[in-house]
C-alpha cells in the first residue's frame, strides 16, 4: 500500500481497514524525558520499553450463513461486562457488497473461536454501510453507546449490548460535517475526563483529530475538529484509541501506521485537550508499541500475520473513561495470512490476542 494513489471507492474501503530499551536505566530515563515534555509523572508508568508481546493464533474468524457471505472479521471493540466479553467488529459481506458489523460474546477467551456471530442487520436500522465500532457505557445517561463511521460519525444507544436488535436508529454527532473535518475521517472513538467528552479520529492524511463537548451536552455540541497530532500518512493512519492509564493522571493514545506492514505507535499526555508526545521506544517500525518486530507467536509457531492492525487494548472498565491496567496489558487486534493480497475488502482478516511479555523486567 506504500505510496499508492487511491480512487474514492477504494479510499472508502480503506477507511474500514482502513505501536526493551538497551538497559532498564535507559528505559526509565527515556520515559521520564518523554513524560516531562507533557507534564506526566513517569514514576506512575510501570511499563518498560521497548515492549514485547506474545500472540495467540487467530481466535475469531469469519463464519458465513445462508444470508451473509463474509470474508473477514476486523476492527474489534471489546468490553468485559456482566461476566462476559462482548465484541462488536466489522465484517465485509460479498453478498451485500458492503461493510457492516457483527457481535459475539463469550465467558473465557478459550471459548472465542466457537462464539456465535450475530449479524448487526438483525436490527433493520443498521442495514447497509456501518463499520469500525467503538463501544462505551455512558454513565450519566445509564446507556450503552455504539460509535461508528457511516462515513459521518454516528452513534446508537441500548440498555442491553448482548441484544444487537435493541440498538436505536443511528444518529449523527454533527448536524453538518464541519469544514475542518478531513476529506476521509476514519475510526471514531470517545473518551471523557471530568468535564468533557472527546471524539477522536484520524483522517487518511497523517493527522489525528480531536473534537469535544461538555459532558452535560453529550452526544451533541461537539466543537469543530482540530489537529492533535500531525505526522506523515504512512506513519499515522487509522485504528486510533485513547485510554486513561490506571492509577495515573496520564493518557495513552495508540495509532496504527501502515508501512512497511501494519503496526502500532504510542503517544502520552496528561491532558486530553493538550499536547501528545511519542512514548519512548514505542514509536517506530523498529521499536513499535505493537508490531511484527516485537511480537512472538505461541509455541514458536510461524507468524500467522505480519500485520498487527486495528484493535483495542482490553480495558479495566467499560464506562466513558476507557482505562487500561499496565500490569495486565492485552491487545485484541486484526491480522491476516501474510500470503494474502488483492482487493482490500477481500483480505481475510481475523482477530488475535496479544499479551504483554514482562519476563525480562
């Protein structure tokens, strides 16, 4: 995908597809330097970089039925609630010729491969193009929100995430897309601090965008998007997600880069409305937050994917303040057969699970 020029239909498809210092002392010094830049307290970041991960095999695969011929499961959002893991994800249907969503749940990750896929079009309001979901419980409203792209950022609500048929009809966040919105906004997610709700996304242009509204006004009243991080397109592409780090006043944003293969980079800040600074030794192809260069596969197996692509870290909560525990860091991601190729919508993405390897710490 490097240095290609895409037509609008292909860009639209891409929008759904469309990160171990030499010594522990060097790692600590690097983290302190980065944290001081954004005002964060490095002593509250109990994680040594560069990172190492161990990956499962593919644990969630596309399963077609009489009405849905799907070739991929990708772009997962995941929460643990009421004793179950709940996942909403994107799927491409060759029968419907569009991106849509699926839902599954299970009690333990060992059961994921056998979990039943429920197609989102069981809800008539969600037929057609909807993808790249983000799931969050908004405590002030006592409702679940499913946020996704259609291409406009949209949301639905429900009281029961285990029943996709109960989601309300999609509504737009913006009455009219602001002029500051990029040509192709991608992969929306929401996180709140004490006073505001933030809508973050990327733009197929090497930019990470931020919009916000007062919590009392959510889901309406979002400001015109502004650029929060600026990079080259290959180095900052899609699949962004922002988290509060448990036990700290620091936030972590991870964003997928697209070349040489898909991998994740990371940034930190002490203010969702402030400056983001790259996390030392977790910000490049050579030393990513998560990528093929710092992932090993179970039982020494050959990699089933070179892409460590659009996913979410497993949260320590499920509400509007997505929070991660660095002592128990896992990452649900999409990958695909390294030999696969061809049209983007037909790439055979599956879901795998990374677990942080801390044996050398």
